């Protein structure tokens, strides 16, 4: 369970970054009459990392670029980063709701309890019991 929570935290970082970026752009425009505009992945890459976008486009075949990558670049960043985060969050809530995850957790290993009692050994292998102290 701890691993799922860490994964959910890691997936929340790009989602919150995209949401914060869009809020910042809306704040900079100072036009609060319009709804908040969410940026596309392609626009972010073209604005902030044009070199890596060009290298990637040159290294991928044009048919693959048109069929696979172009639809992803046209998606809203908040949606693209929010779906994995929300899916992991839903999985955590589902597991907690169904109580599949016990007290020990889903991804932890359990250590078996010791069932043997200690024996006190005296002379020549005689087994003795522990002292009982009495208060006077």
C-alpha cells in the first residue's frame, strides 16, 4: 500500500505542475471574464523545449508521428497528467474501501511470529522454569 501511495504522490507532481502553470498563465492575462484556458502538451513542448521536440520529430517515422504522437500533443496537459494520477488514487480508495489491504499492508512482507518458548537449562541439560519473585 505504501508503494501505491508513493506512486500516487509522484503522479500528482506533473498534474499539479500543469494545473499551476495554467493558473499562472490565466493570472498573467488578467482577463477573468473568460474561463481558464488549459494548455496543450504540444504547445508546452513547442514553447519550453523546442529542441527536444525537433529531435524527437526527426527520429520518429512520419507515419508514427501522425498516427500516435500528434493526437497526444493535441491533448490538454491537465487531462494527460490527471488521468494516471486519478486512476491510482481511485485504486487506493477502492482497496481501502474493500478492506483488501489489512493492517500489515498490501506490499509489505509479514514476519511469522515466534511460537517457541525459551527454556532455562541448568546442570546436565535439566530443564527448569523461570524464577517467580514474591514480594514480602
